[in-house]
């Protein structure tokens, strides 16, 4: 019994789809790069006492000197859009579902950080 042409084409179609999936320039990297590691703060009134600490394998969210949440990073994806560098940090939420935090770095000469779609910028408090 002959195999229909479509059935023979399926493996090739799967390979093409797999190759095209990474065409937006996104690539996985081993860990958070050193240039964005550190403590980040914002001048936005609502978040003035909060901090975001980015480490090689985790992100810490806190207020004042108190850590509120510690996110263990499972995977880091990276892509570049013009001057901006976008890092998507994947982690497992406490509730048991996979989630991510997207950090958009404006430039590496005078970096500011945008967290997801939140409109205000974070600046590095200290350097590593």
C-alpha cells in the first residue's frame, strides 16, 4: 500500500518548522550576563523603596532591605532589537507554573532596565 505524498512530507515539514522557530533572533544563553547583574532601583514614586537584584542564576525582588521573592532562573533567552537587548528569564513560580521576567536593556554604555511592559526605567544602584 503506497504512503500518501503528504505522509512522506511530514518529517521535512517538521524540520522546516523547527528551523523557522528561532528566526526572530532569539537564542538561549547559559546564564544572566555579568553586565546586567547587580541591584537595580527606580525613581518611580510607586516603586521607590523597591529593588530588583539580578544574579547569575536568580532574581530577587525586595522592598527596603527585605527580600520579598527569590526566583530561580531555569533558562535565559536573549535577542537584540536595534540598540536594545532583551533578556527573558524563565523561572518556575511558587504556584507551580512556568513564568518569565523580561528585562529590556537600553544600551550597555549607560544601561537602564525596563521590566516587561512597565513604562518606567530602572537604573543600576551598584556595579559588580
